[in-house]
């Protein structure tokens, strides 16, 4: 009997020891948490503080359920987030559940794992921007329209753009998703010219004006088309596409890299100032009306300032993906906190209706080519569309050898339709739609 009692006591002792070790970390967190609250004067006259009601283990660390004491608010706890992170050696993410009054606090104690880009299934109006410890992070542009991507050179800003473009193209054909790309100082985006979803590109102000004229035309046409059905309850592209399944509208994304180059400068000529003013006016239309019309802005800027990222801009651009900033001022302008100065490469803070720390997967030209092989423009289609220019020519009799040589030179890009001596234009003067077409 005594032996049995000793065995039971031994088992109980083992269980207690396991529980003690298991819950030791939770007790330490609670003790440190309460000390942080006292040190920062977050205790009311009744002795109440932001009490941890529940603490759960999670793959990333711990999830805390925290109550708000009388006389304090969520903002009071959010203000001391850097001190919580320093004391607990973690990344703290806070979310206020207003309906029940609790605060969810995620204490992330593990680094982000490395991942390569693989397409994630999304709708045409959803952007895959990266991942966190809970999984893929996806933005619904119908609910939160337009996105600003900002960060210093090498922080991961351009990779994030490539991920957004590649994921949408991998999932959706040209009739579902289309892109207009503008990049005034670089030509990195020219790589995407090979894919069918890219319907417009601009690399200087003249090309940008032409591109924005086309975008403005799309906006005006959609305003007339969608709002003609307002009386029938159709007020946006989503409702229109649901109603008219046989003639759906594509979602249009206008990528602007770098936005600051559209801001007028003293050194600009009069023509350049007018061109920039026009482009900015269309960008404003996109931001104001684009949500209902399915025309979204994807705007990149390296160094945010109060002139380019003003309160009006922030009111319309509801998503900010902020990579590392060079100083606290730029970080505050972008996301209203200093935290962006501490980010590692490809780490970002996503500000929507809340803050999330995320990481973008690694992406390369080879990964993009593999993911988008099925979206490459078909050379045969290009030849077929450009052959339509032959309607403007009279063709004399030519030998089979001349014809085959002509086709070979066209496909190689060494021949233009309207300087081939075997083709003579109809009529006198310049033919209608007289343009040079290159392959």
C-alpha cells in the first residue's frame, strides 16, 4: 500500500514538474507584462491594468487575450508596443476587437521562414503581397482599393511589385486582369512586356501621356456603362460582372513607378509641367473613382514626403506596404510609426485597417518565367494582327522565294511592312492607319 502511494506521489510529482516547465514561459510573460504596465503607469485608481485574461501557445510564439481597464483605451497599450517588444524580445502585433472589447496581442518570437514565390489562388481583385506566421497575406481591392509600396533601394519594394504582377497574371487571363505599367526613370518592368495581360507601357513622359489618355478613356466609358444601371442596383464592377456574365469587364491595374517623378519641378519645361499635370489629374481620377470601376492604382515611391503622400492621398490609398525606411520621418509619413526603420530585407509592415508585419517570398526572373509561361504572347497572334496592315497595300506578283524571305525577315524583326519594295500603298498620299509595324 505504501509502495502504491509512493508511486502515485511520484506520478503526481512528474505531472506537476511537466506542467511547471510547460507553463513557466507563460508565467514569465505574465510577470514581465504586468511589470511593463506598472512601469508605464497603465494602472487605474482601482488597481486595474491591461490584464492578460488568456495566453495560448502558437506556432509563432504566444497569443494573448487582453482586457482593457476602465479609463484606458487600445491606443494607450499600442503606444508602448516598442517597450513590450524590447522587454519580451519579440514582435508584437495588436488587434482591437471592438465588439467584445478584447485586444488580441500576438507575440512573434520566431523569425520568418524563407520561401520562394509560388502562385497563390486569388480572385482578379485580390493582391497576394506576402506571408506572415498565419499564412498568405491577401488584400481585397474591392474593399480596400489602391496600394502604395514604399521603401529604400534594396529593401524589397520592386520584388513586392513583381509578386503582385506575377500572381495576378498566373491566375487570370487578359480578359480578367489587365495592366498598364509606367516607369519613367528605369526600364526594369519592360521584362513583363512579353505577357498578354500587359496592354500598355510607358518609359517617358510622352508615352505616359498617351497611356493615361487610354486609361482616362476606359474610366469615362465605365462610368457611363456601369452607372447607367444604377437604378437597377448596379453601382460597381463587381455587381456589373455578376449581372452580365457574358460581357464582363476586366480589372485594370495601373502601376506607377516612381510616383515622385510626376511631381512638378522648377527645372521642368512648360511642356513637361503640362504633361505631369495631366498625368496627375488622371491618377487622381483613378484614386477617386477607380474602386467602383475596377481600375486600381499600384503606386511605388522610394522616399515618401508630406507633399507627395499628403492627407488626401492617404484617404484614397487604403493599403500601404512599407519596407525599410532610411529615417524615422519617412517611416512616420508612410505608416505613422517609426517601426519601418528596423525592418530586414523583404520584410514589410502592411497598413490597412490594421498593422501586419509580413515578408515577401523570394522571386527571380527564372521563377517568373516558369510561373507565367502560359501567359506569354503568342508570336503567331502578333503576326496575324499585324498582317491586317496589308489591307492598305496593293501587292504585286512576287516569287515564292521572295515571299518566304519576306516572312522570315518579319518574324526576326528585320523587316517593316511599309518599306518592303514588294508592297505598294493604295491610292495617293498616306494611307489610313499608316504606321510602321515591327515584330
